[in-house]
C-alpha cells in the first residue's frame, strides 16, 4: 500500500514546478475546500529551529502522554515510511487511513498547483480534525514564516530550538536572515519558548517578539537547566523541576528537553517530566543492533545520527569528544546543496578514520568524490555503508562507528539494519 501512497506523491510532484515553495496561498485555498480543518485542532505547540526541533516535538509528546493526554504529532521528513510524519492521537497513521485521506485530498485539489509537502500538511490537518485529542504538536518543515504549517491561527505556544546556517539556498545567506524566517512562527500574545542561541540570533528573535507583542520565555533569562547525576534540574520564576535524563543521548538534548517543558508550561497544559526518559526519535544518536551492527566486532558500537548542517557538525563533535575512551570512525553521506565542508570541519579532528558513502536509493545524494574533496582528501571512498563497515581497520581495542550526514542516508541505513521506526 505504501507503493500507492508513493504514486500519489509522484503525481502531486508534477503539479508545481518547485519541490519547495515557501508560500501559504495555495494551501489556504485547498484547506478552505476541505472545510478548514486547521481551525478544528486541539491546542497547538508549534516548533521551529535548525537543529533539535524534532527531538523537542518528541519530548513534548512524551511528557504530555505521560500525563494522560492524547497527542497529534506532525513531523518531517520521514526516514522509511510516509506514515512516520503523522501520529493521530498517539498512533502512527495506518496505511489505509493515509491512502484514503491523500486520495480524497488529491481529488478535491483537482490538479491545482500544489507542492507535495503542502498536500501532506493538509492531510495531517484533515486527519487530526477528524479525531479528538488534547494537544497537537507541529514541527515546521522549513524556515517558519512561509512554511506550510504556519497556516494555523494562534497556537497555545511556540518553541524555537537552536538556529544555525542551513538551507541557505531557500532561506537566505546569513544566520540573521535565517533567524528572522524562523521567528515568522511567532504570533501576537502567544508565548514562545526559546532555547540557547548565539548572541546575533538571540537579538533577532527578541526584536521580532517585541515588535509583535509576543511574550518570550528565554533560556538563561526566564528559565534554565543544570545537569544533575542521572538527569537535570529545570527552573523558572515559579517552579523547580528535577527531571530524568532524556532518553535521547547527548548533553544538547537537555536544552531541547528544557524548551519542551517551557512550551508546555507556557501553554498551560498538563505534563509529567518522567516522559523524557521514554521519548522516541529515530536517527538521533541512535545505537543500532541489527544486520549492519553485526558486521562489526562484538565489542564495537554502531551509531546513527541524521545531523547534516554546520551546527549539527559542531554538536556532534562535542559529543564525540566525550567518547574519548575508544576510537571513533565516521561514515558520512550527504545531500546535494549541503555545506559538507563546514559540517565535516569540526568532526575530522576527532575521527580516527572517515569514509564517504552514497547509497543507491539515497535521495539527492552528494557524490562520494565530492565528500572526499570536502574533507580535504582525508575521507576514503566507501563507496557504500556496508563497504566502509567491512574496510574500517580492526585492532584489539573496541571502537565506535558513527554514520551521519543526512536524514535520507539515515533512512536507508535503518532499512539496511532492519531497525525501521
């Protein structure tokens, strides 16, 4: 049945000349024809950012569900199956539900110009409006101001995670311009939770909020977190919460967890911090245990991360420095148009070896030769993940292998490892 869903997506892709077009007018027309489902949703938490927005959505969902709430979630992209993008009242949308909804929307759209992402967004809103829930979590697909998810009215709260350079060809050449695009989800009177940001980004976000009359809850000013043994302490002006360590590894995930807590508190929704220990979000420093992992010695570890932009490279490098107890080998595959040299720059000094790969079905994959060039000639050609895993030099000591550089590569790796989400 997923083949039928893919066929609909392929047909829809022919209706508009651009895969991504940051505009809301086409979607507003379609939603009106559908009966405006975006106006029939439960309280919404709208999440934008460059890195960490998917993890933040996962934390919001997990803590709300731990308090007994029924939660709709819309995220992107999917790693293996389209269904991963839409979670209806706690459960991934079924093939039958998704196919029926997409066929109906394709019929109602009647071949009008539309992008695939806009149709998927309309599909999510249509499914959400038909099923009762207590909370709807929406992840921005790209940017914020012109993203399809921004057709909603006033959410209960917004959240903005770490912002850095990414999608410059679509959002703009500087981090200040990108920050202004992300700030486009802010609404007058709607509180926004903001995590740790560089000074120039923080200034843009605060100026935009002041101009709109948006109440801001800013890390380091209005709330903060500090690591504890086995977790962290969250504090704002009216509460102190001791939370367990998030299930997603990496110290940077505490910032995302803090943003999630802040957004839920700002929205006035019930939650329980115990949910942080049960949050699920594939390909975010996920350890693999399947077929690919079995290619390595039994005392080695295989990890997967979808990080792919310069900001993610910095964060991953910081995490890898904490893996100083054993060597780390990198397997890197990237998408075309990504700044591969800047992504690799902080990672190269902490890697014992680097391997450039490109899987046959990896969408818009950068050629192996281009990754090697971006590494300054340090990377060796895989050219596929399995080849690199076989050729990484073994010695008597255990090691770790991290596959990274692209969410599309991550999806192919999950299929190969047979650990699909």
